[in-house]
C-alpha cells in the first residue's frame, strides 16, 4: 500500500478514485498521566514518553486508514493528512485521512 501526502504518485497513473478513508484513534485518560510521569525523561526539551505515545497513535491511525482503503480495493492512499487533537483532560485523538485510489 502506497501512502503519500501528495495528491499524485510520481511515475504512476491513478486509475480510479475510490473514496475518502480515515483512521481515528482516541488514547484514553491514562495518556496524560503517563506523559506527566514521563516529564523526568525530558532531555534537551524533549520527552521520550510523549513522543512515544504520539508515534503509537500515528501508527495506529495510519494502519486503520490503510485497512479501510484495502477493503475498498485500493492499492494507494493519496493526500494523507494527520491531525492530533486534545479532546478533554486526559484524552488525545489522532486522525489520519486521505483518498483511497487504485494506481497502475
């Protein structure tokens, strides 16, 4: 599965635009507490715990988006956008959206 933030796949022709696909992940209440507990990891202004949780959420959202695209018969997702939102205290949402396509 080709996944790209661009609207085209270089060197490939898009045969069919299938549908908009998305993957959403909401990370529960323990996330913020884990982040705060991980403040002791901060080295040079970066928190390894925080970055790890963000990466985990991103990968889960992308996997869900690709699974939905694959179910539509797509072999690529173009125009991918990732959004990170804080819902309410202790909850974070990661959303991956794109257009499922079939490329030659």
